[in-house]
C-alpha cells in the first residue's frame, strides 16, 4: 500500500526533473538573451566579449586612442566598452529600396542590446544631459538623442543591460522594452534567429546571421552581394578550440547556386594562395602560412561552406601595434671652421 501511495509522488518528481532537463537543453540551443530581445531585422550580430577576454585570443591589445566625445562619456559614466562590456547583440535594418535609381540610398539602421558592468545612476545622468527629450514607457525612461540627423533612442533595461536604436520607428525600442519585461523564453526571438541559430556551433565566441541580396538589388545592403545571383542567408561563427575556428555557411536554396558560389570562392582562395606564395620569402611566418593553408570551401547540398582554423599568433600579429619606424641618424655636424 505504501508503494502504491508513493508512486504518484515519484512520478511527479520524474516529470519535474524531465521538465527542468528539457528547459536546460532548450536554453542551450536558444539564442543568447540579448539577441532574443532584438526586433525583427535583416541581419544579426552577437559577440560575447567576456568569453573573448577569458580565452585571451588576441593577447595584450594595444592601447586605443579615445576620441574627445568617447573620453567625455568614460569620465561621466565610468563605463569603458573595451573593459566593461560583456555581451553585445546587434540587429541590422537594411534600408528601404527606392524605385528611383537616381535616389541616394540611405545607410542601414541598427538596434543594439549591451550587457556589462554599468553604473545606472551615472549613465542616466549622462543620457539626460545629452538627450533632447525623455519619454517614459512601462516605467522605463527612453532618452531621445539627436545624432547626425537621426534620433538615437536609448533605454536602460536593468542594472546591467542597455538597449539602443536609431531606427525611425519609435516602436522598435518600445518592443525591446516589452520583451525585456516578459519572462525569458527559449522559444522567443526574431524569426530569422529562430530559423537559423541552430546552425551556430555551441560555445561560439561570436556569430552573425544575415540575409544577402543579389547585386542587382538597389541599393546593395552589404558588401557580399556581388557574390550572389539570388537571395541567400549567411550564418557565420567563430569559436576557440586552441585555434579560432571560423565557419561561414551560405544557404542558397539551390544546389546549382551553391555549386557556383563554391567554385567562385575556391577560385578566390586559389588566387590568395598564389599571391601569398609570390610575395613570400624563405622563412615565411608560420602563422601566416597556417592561416592560408587552413582556408577551405566545400559544398553541402544547397550550402556553400567556408572554414578556417586561425592560429592565435596570426590574430595577435594582426591586432598588434605596428613597429615604430626607425628614425634616421642625424647628419654629422660640419667641423668648425678655423679662423686665422
């Protein structure tokens, strides 16, 4: 009798454990929380700077000179992006295509979510100082900052999270506020992320998912459009496993288009190898050689896949400060003239 009475209890415990395990698995395969807060867009970019700093991929970075505006921001808020920013997620809004070919294309617009070590009181005081107006939405202050003919809207969502957008529609930033006030769900996030994030490898330091339009579109939304003859979606990622493993997949929707793109990228890589061999000398840097040797492109059904295994030494040399130019030796002074 006791066993029969305990069966429902054990059954309930098993169900709860399975539900928790399922939630953990779904959360592991869901986009990061900052990315799920972003609005619908044409492309997304995410980087986990906390992991990047922990991996120490680039080594000791050179000091970056600060512009006067940025230095003023640091002094007022105490926040320094290269030191205090842990996560950053960006939504890219392509410009609206104009029918008139002579019309000047507008630049893309961006929405961002930043997570880091933030002094909320100092940041709000600084935003209130530079903003043209402040509106309250769901108990969150949205600071409207005039910037280069546009309005940058900034909202402090929590003790460590800030959102911003320079999109024309004020509903974009309000949507981010709405999503931040809901219980985080692994099923949430923009449709483009929900569809393609599963192709991002686990433990990626950063990734990008964006649509690509063919070159005959007006205006061309990104620099890769010339490679494509039909719309596609690109998923790019980077993770650190002793080396930085870069992977970019182009989902073309057609085997023929994937084959054409693979052949075109293969030709480009072959030209790179040829150019590297032409300009190199005996004793070429092994990190540079390993970088070029690690570039590969393959076709998988309707996808063209570009991969690279980048040595940390190559990255450190790429971001290191250029060596100081040797100063010419001063010309010897002429001997003093003898006077009679």
